[in-house]
């Protein structure tokens, strides 16, 4: 039990230095496909990833003022430059750091007021399981990308 806590603390301290980190719902098929999209369009491996169900991910977010409850796992969360972004702000900020043409989405999206962007985001978030389903458990990253994922050993 104690070594698990120590391991989690080491993971959290290391991960906080590896920003930006995208936190996502690890059982959501739509969310996992979105992570795959980011990986394919992030040629310099800028982003790291954490599943919202993971203890280390929740601890990192909590240290940045965000407590994630299971019923709140309907938004991507981006930790970048010690700032926590959610919903459409997070999605647009992620797009800004991907290969072309995706950064243009950031600039076009920012022209739309946040309340409209977030309404669309919330609609997708509320229907993502219905549209694409969910996994029985969180994804296990492939060997090629596993170093980019934050995971507690007791997950």
C-alpha cells in the first residue's frame, strides 16, 4: 500500500513537468479515437495523455484545482503551462498545437463565443457513448506510445 502511494507521487511529480497533458475518459470510444487522432497529428510528440479514471491523473488535476468525479467525465481536460482548460477551450488549444491544417481550427473556433462552442461540446459529450459506445475498461496504450501515457501502477 505505501509503495503504491510513493509510486503514484513519483508519477505525479514527473508528469507535472511533462506538460501539456490531455486528460480524457479512458473507456469512451469517441475519446480514445480522438486521442489516436492527436497522436497521428502530433509529429513532435508534444502531448502526454492521462485517463480521467487514473489515480495519478486525478491527483495532478486536483493539485491544479480540479476535482474530477465520475459523473463529470464528459470533458477533455488540457493541462498546459500550469493552466487547466476544459471543453471547447481545451479542444481548440489542442488543435492549435497539431500539424497543419488543424491550427486553423483554433483561430476559426475562437471567433465563435464560448457559450455556443461549449453548447455544441456538451451535446457531443452527452451523446458520445450512444454514438460510439464505451469499453469495459480503460485502454492500454501500445508499446509505441506508452511512454506518452501517465498511469498509476495500481490502475
